[in-house]
C-alpha cells in the first residue's frame, strides 16, 4: 500500500460546501499530496464523502479514517467498497473502526471481528473490481493490532505517541501497513500552543475509552487532569515552526510507521487549512528531510 510517507487528515471538509471542498482537494493534489484521510463523525456519510473526493481528483488516494461499523451493515460497506475500488482502481482505502458513542456490554474487539466475518461472507451480485479492496483497522491495544495484522492490510492509529508507534510495529510485524495520525500546530509560543492543543484534546479527555487508551500509553492521572500535562500535550500535538514540526513527525517514521496522516489544528470550523497544508507540502518535501538525530 503506497500512500507516500505523509498525508493529510482533516475534519475541515465537514464544514465546507461542495464547491469549496472540490477546489481545495484539487489544489492538494497539485501540491503533491498523495493521500487524504477523512473521518465519519459530523454527518457526511463515509462513502459518499470518499466518492466525491475521488471524483474531484485524478490521482489522490482517499482513506476512510474511519468508516464506523455502527453506521451501516457490513453488506452495505462491502458494496460501497466494491464500487469505489472498481471506479477508482487503487485509490480508495477502507478504514474501519468501532467509533461512535460507548456501547455498554459490547466489546470492541469482538464487535470488529464479527463485522469482518460478515464483511467477508457476502456473495454480492455487484461486479468484482480489477483492483483489490484494501482495508485498515483502527487499532490501539495489542489484540486489535493483531486482528489488523491478521485480517486487514494493517492498522491506523489516532492520537498516540511515538513510543506507541514502535510498540505497534512490533506487534504488526514487518509486513503489515501502519498509518499514524498526528495533530500539528504552527505556533512557537509555548503558552499559546498548549492552550490550543488543550482545547483540541479536551473532548478526548472526557470519554472513558480515550482515557483508558491514554493510560495504556503510559500517562498518569496527573497527566490526564487539568486539561493535560505539558508532557501529554506536547506528545499528542507537535507544535513549533515548520522545521520543528517536521522533525517531530519523522519520529513516527523512524519508530516504524509507513505513513503519517497529519492533522492541522487551530483552524476555525468552516475556515480553510490550505495555507497550512501549503507550508507542510513544502516542509515535508524529500529535499528537506531532516538529518538523522
């Protein structure tokens, strides 16, 4: 799975009209970005959204990051993925995750395994595409990472530190694909940067599932209280000037990630992150790769 070393992860298109999204994504393609990751959270259906972005571009890969398994039955997911693989060979990646609100009594690992069973079972009347369907699983803990290794092309992680990337690579082995999302902020003042980062992370510190994940990453109750310690905030949001941000992003690659999906934060809903993506496209160019530390 070749998505390039870096891609874009964004919620921004949820807030923008179609014409603006089309114009933005076409510029991203011209800037040299090879992969775009989109969530399913605020109302736009994962596959309608992906199909629109694919239709608006010629080369860009679009990754569902994630399509939630509770949003549709497995047979509809399978049919949608078939169509996108047929219409845009090699450009769509199906990212699946538990997602959504907590579901008491339901274990994410068991639910995902059952969903994959259903996904692999149907005999669809839809034409089989020439290109293979590619899928990733949102995974953090060892068991879900093992499931991603065994029953998908690999794993995608969200809001993790570099140490977790190294652990995930060890569990996945050398062959499975590992994509890591990471938030960045172009701000050099520590107080301002951490204030924006804490605002971004606030919602993730209010849900038991995410708190449990952060504890597995090695953060203490002190790290997770009061909006998050400086250590926690600095690990989860890379801030600074472009060169500093890029140096930190390469830490995931050095730890074993095949691909890093970069989420720019600090942009108001409805505003465009294009100025930041332009800066990132230049800063992440191979000619500017930082020297080994």
